[in-house]
């Protein structure tokens, strides 16, 4: 079917194709294609093999950057690669451009250093939210002295746990959305002793609202059992894990709760190859991330952004360095931007600790409807 669609593709207008960049990864080579026109979906054809866009098929916020993972065995210097994209929306026209594979591989460590904003904690306000749950407001500055506000939850798995919140506390995976406060209320009504919450997975914001990766709730797979995306989860015995089913498929029947992210940013205390070539990774945004320490402590981190006088956000490298400084050995990047929120319970109810910042209305606290969240719950 795709070959038929490709046959009708017209050559891109002059200037619409901005170029490609390359990075060596375990899968072979990550090819990042930059375009000047917004493309809804994209494919790459290499020696007759077709590769789908690995990033923007479910997250349409960056339609100018398209990422492909191609085995090294298919690539040779000087070969021609064909790029096909849907111009505009799903009902747009197919456009195409060919380019020559001439890799100038990026130096990942140099990129990591460049994208490290050197966020430093200057002051901390600490509160005990519940037995085993500590909340910290981190007052930070970056390497230029600009302010950054971050919010961190420490969860002791012996005394508190992670529960995946969903709309109506249910198991539907499509055409349902709710705000994090609504998901908190639904879980509380269902008997959960919720004390804090953060947003979780990316979701189809402009479509049916379905989560982009794996979702497991009360031992039941709600969505995407075949997803290769990394996730944070707890096993049936309460052990917290950060993993992916592509690497550890045997974990699926053992998972009791799990919610996915987009990139794994720490593995064994070392920064992962999380995509420094694409703007999503190195542009500073509001971010939410989750980490697990060697002793099983769960860290949930949110960094506010997009409000220069208040907080300037973080890159993915910043998230990784911050979580590692608090002891995380493994960590993933969760949904961010206008979705990023942290709530904690106090004597009056649940308090929003962060300043959600929509891309186009950053100074308005717009509480977004999402698919799922991570609820921190007290154990008996």
C-alpha cells in the first residue's frame, strides 16, 4: 500500500528539505531528517526496505524533525536514501526527497556537554507528605544564573507505592481523558490512599487520547503490550523497575502497575543515548521524569519551564544529571510541556505545586486532560 502512495509523491519544494544528521546507536544508525514544512508522518526507504518514523507517529508536536533507526548492514557511504512524508495533515499529499548517505557522525559526549545547562540547587524546601514520601521544592539556577524551579518526590517502596491513575480509574485505553486531579479523585473513591501524583505517559493529544506506550494497571495490561518504549513500573512483589519489554519481555506477567515514557535517560548510573540530535532533546522545556535508585527508592522529578523570569526548563541531559545527583541509577523521561504537574496532599486536599506552561499560553495554568498519571499511594 505504501509503495502505491509513494508512487504518487511529488518532489518537495526547494528549501523544504533541510538535511539529515547521524548518530551511532545499538540498533545501527539513527538518521534524523530535518524539514522546513510540517509533515504529519514520514518514511525512509533504504535499499527497498521501508522504515517508519520512530518519533512523530504519536507525538505531533515536532513535525519538522523525523527519526529513523536503520541497521548498519543496509547502509553504505554514497548510497541514495529516499525520504517520503505526508505534507500537512493525514489527508495531505505525499512529498519526497532523496539524499546521499554521507555520515559525519556526531560526537555524543560533546553534545551531552553542550546540552548540559548545569542546573544547580541553591535552596530546598522539604516536607513530609506521608510516611515514606518526601516532597522537595528545589530552587535552582542554570549556568547563566537564570532561575529554575524543580519539584522532587522521594518514595520509599517499603512504605508507599506507585499506582497508575486513569480516567474514571478504569481500563479503557481510547477516547477517554481526565485531568490529574480527576484521576486522583477516581482512585480515592476506589479506595486508594493517594498522597501525591505526577503526570505520566505521552498520549495521542490530537486523536483518540490513547497512551503511546505500555500501560498496566492492577496487573492487567490496558494498552500496548507490544510497545518497545521504556516504562516505570512495580512488580507484583512491590519491586520498582525501569525497563522495556523489548529488552525484558519476561517482565510483562510480573508487572502490577506500569506507565511508559519516551526515552530512557539513565541506565546503571550512566547517561543513555536518548537522542541529542533532535530539538526535543536539547531545547529546554517543562519536563517530568522518573528514576529508581539502587536501594529501590523511586524519584519523581518535575522541572517548570517556559516562564523566563520564573523557571527556564530543562533538556533531557539536565534531567539525567539532576536525577543522578539524587541517587537514581535508572531513569526515563515522561510526558512534559503543558502536561507536567505535581500534586501533593495536605490538610485541605490536593495542592498543585507546579506551574503548568502550555506552549502558546505559558503564563496561564491550564490543567490538561491526559490519559494516565503516576499516583503515590500509602501502603497498609
